[in-house]
C-alpha cells in the first residue's frame, strides 16, 4: 500500500509540475507577444525614383553670320514720300486742295473763276474733283488743282469739224487742252482761252440757229409746192 501511495504521489507531482510548466510557458509567450505589439513598427522608406537620363541633343550647326542689310538710299525714301503724297492728294476734295494752295496760287484760281463767271450765259458746275463753267453744253473752262498747282482744261476743237460732228450726229470725244497756271503769263493765257472758248460757243449757237432757219425754210417751201 505504501508503494502504491508513493507511486500515486509521484504521478500527481509530475502532473502538477507539468501543469505549472504549461502555465509558465503561456505566460512567457503572452508577455513576449505584448512586447512585440507595443514596439513601433518601422515602415521601410520608399526607394528613390530613378531619374531619367536625358537623351543627348545634337547641337545645331552654327549659322553663318548674315551681312547687315544696306541702308535705304535717300532716293528711295523720297519716292515713297512722293507716292504717299499722291495717294493722299487723290482722296482730297477740291476745297481741301484749294486750302492747301499758296496765296499766289489762290489768287490765280480766284481770278480765273471771276473771269469765267463774268461771261454772259455762263453756268457754274462744281464737284469734289473740279469746278467748271459752261455756255449751254459747251465748256469754256474747267479748273482743277493738281500737285498744288492750278490747272485749266479747254476743249479747243475746230469749229467746222465740230459743226460737222453735230450735224451728222457722230459721237466724238475730244482731248482737252491743258494749261498750268504758274505765273502772270499763264494766267493771261487762261483768260484768253476762256475768250476763245466763249467765241466758239457763240459761233456754234449761231450755226445751230442758221441750220434751224434753213430747215424751217425748206419745210415751208416743200409745203407750198
């Protein structure tokens, strides 16, 4: 009996010792696990991005130095200024051109206007380009201003030829006689031209009256016969 009791006591001691070991092991494991969870977890730093290596750029060949452009000559500048002046003059009205005239040129223009307006039966026509005086359908003078100069235009056709044209109803365009008034001599020539044109207009009127009389006389004669 004593042996059995001793064996039983040994068995119980072994079981208790084993249980104690198991409990101690669990406590140690739990303690280690708590320590691990409490320790900060280190995050690995991201690897630096690879920097792309730029491809080699071929250098452009050096351009040859260009020679400086030659400076424009004074003559070309003068031509450009003249062209601009002409373009501006083409858009100006007769009154604007008149205002730009010198005092002497204005006196020439006014003298011609007064002389033409004094002609008996003369009628005045004016637009943005010229001023004109007529007797009936006949021009006695047309005044223009070109490049700051007074210009007179006359129709100086042959009277016989003009009468022939009118009688036969032929359409003819006659070129004008152009006179630039720049001094007292040309001013007098302009007045003489007005006188000549006025006489030509009077002669044409008389010719037309004569033709009309002859036609009436011929009509009466034909009626009497």
